[in-house]
C-alpha cells in the first residue's frame, strides 16, 4: 500500500484516538469489535462511528463482518501512528520520496527542522514475497498466535538494538536515531548498494574489507545471515557500510556455521561474477579457523567450571571482548608451535583432524613450565575434536529429523515382515 502522507494534514485528534483504540484492542483481538473501540476511545458525544467511517475512507482501517462486526489496522494506519509519534518527538518534520523497497520493508527520506535528511525504514512483514517468517526468522520464539503488525514491530526493535550495539563497537553501520512501532529512523548512508556498482578500482581490498566485517561480527558473537550485495553500501571512495540487521543471530545458534558459510559464499560469488575474483582461500583460511576456535572455546568455558583456562579467560575479560580473547589465544598457540590443526569444508560440514604435537613428554616425571603448557594445549585439541564430532552428530541427527538410518531399521527384516535366513544367521553370530 502506497504511503500518502498528505492525508495526515486532515486527520484530527479524534481520528488518532480511534486509531490508537483499535491498536490497543488488537493486542488480544484479531478483529476489534466496534463496541470495544467505542469503549476504549471514549469520545465525547459518541462520535466514534463517524470517525471510523472517515478512517475507512482513507484505508487506515479494515472492516470485517464475516464473524462479527470488527475492525483492524492496516499497514497505512500503523504507518500514520508511527509517523505521528516521531513528529511529536521532534525526530523529523517532513516525509519525502521513497528511496528503497525490499521484501519486508520500505525506506523513505525524512527531513529534520534544520534540513538534515535521514532515512525512515518501515517494516512490512507479511508481503507475498516474504511470508515464511516462522521458519526463517526467530521473532515468534514460543508464540503460536501472531499478526503481521506485531511481527513488524519486533523486527524493528531488533534492528534498532543491533544497530545501536554495532555502532558503539565501531562497525560501519548507519547511526540509529529513534524507533517506534515498526518504524526505525537512521542516518542516510551516502552511497549505493553494491549490486548497482559495475566497476571498482580496487576490488580485492573491498572484498577483504567485506569478509573482514563478517569475521569481526563472528568475533563479537554475531552472524548477519543476509550479508550480500543488496545489504552492502559503498560510496565513491569505496568505503563500505552494512545495513539490514533484523535477521542476525548469535554464534551459538544451531545453524551458525551454515549461516556464516552462506554469507561468505554470497560475497565471493558476487565478486567472482562481477569483478572476476578468482580465489577466496588466501582470505578465509585463518578467519575460518578463528571463527571455529572462538565458538568452541566459548562452549568449553561455559562447561568446565573452575579450570585454569576459565580463570585465564575471566581474568582477561577486562582487557577486551570475548571474541578478541579467543583470537589472541589462538595466535599465541600458533606462534609457540604447540598447536596445529587444519579445518576443511566438505558438503556443508566442518571436519577437523588432529596433527602431531611436538615437545610434549608422556613420562610420569615432573615437567617444566613449557611442558605443562604443551599438555594443556593437547587437552585443548582433544576437547576441540570432541566438540566438533559432537556438533557433526547433531547435524546428521537434525538432517534425519530424529529417524534411524535405513540400514539400522532394515538390517534384520525383510519386506514380508518375517525373519529371513540371513537374519537368522546374523542373530546366531551375535549370540557368539
């Protein structure tokens, strides 16, 4: 539905009062009965029905009498409530042209009183192009009943919170100004979406910068989950800014590795097709190891209470972020030559192999400080391998949806349901 803000000039306080009454009634009603709207609005002289008629005329409400006489907000009515609130707060004073449209949002230019131009993003979940919210987003959590306006509000709150946090940690993101309902106001990014850029002077440094952002997010415990050429802005100086954050998840998410690999693959495919970038291995080897190392070490710290490694991590919490500590520890181990392992990517799964550990003494005699460090690292590698195998088993079980393998279900049964001769022989062998 097209946003026509000219109607705002002709809406009175009673109109917004009735709109707010319908919004409040939708907290526990799919369709708000007209009697409830009148009771919540509490207009003088009983003018609720006249106002409802005016709002229906401008398509700010939808009327349905199939089950009972009721009303619900449209996205346009929800837009007007959010814009009215922003104007009352002094966030902006004018709404301009539409500058972007996506599968779940619309972006408009807005202007402040001093002439500063900002960007206003209106989330619109429920469009035909994107309705699989339950399976592709975690907005619902434990809820079973929902409406699209409420989900749009959750998406806006999530994006505003992520934008604020990323800005505080020095990430190149738009400055978050304010948020209300399904509306987020942010600074206007001076640049173009990467998908519109046909030529770059230095494609390889830009590629490294973008991949570095993915890794930095992982080091801080986050994965973008939709990091592609549509959500990357680049200016004339080839400075990169990332946008669109409602779908971000933690590195502890069960599909975190898949999302991380998908973000990297999307970026690489685009640069390979558009700018003829040939190989990504030199850029990704150490970063992928750092990502896996950080996730495994975080799980180990939460499981092994009172260990020496945990005390070291808790002591260094004042010096930097958790992700930086994991990477720093990894670099120290690699520099000392005490730990070496190689991670390979095959069919969407990460497998690890433990290589030889030099400088470790298996004798019962007392060891010096360097030997103790080597043994700690050996235990650390064993824990790493144990964790990776456990995650692999979980992935296989999830892919089978909890079902047993065909070989285990059919090894001793034939199609007729009776034990075959081979099955009888197998049973006799098992007894021995």
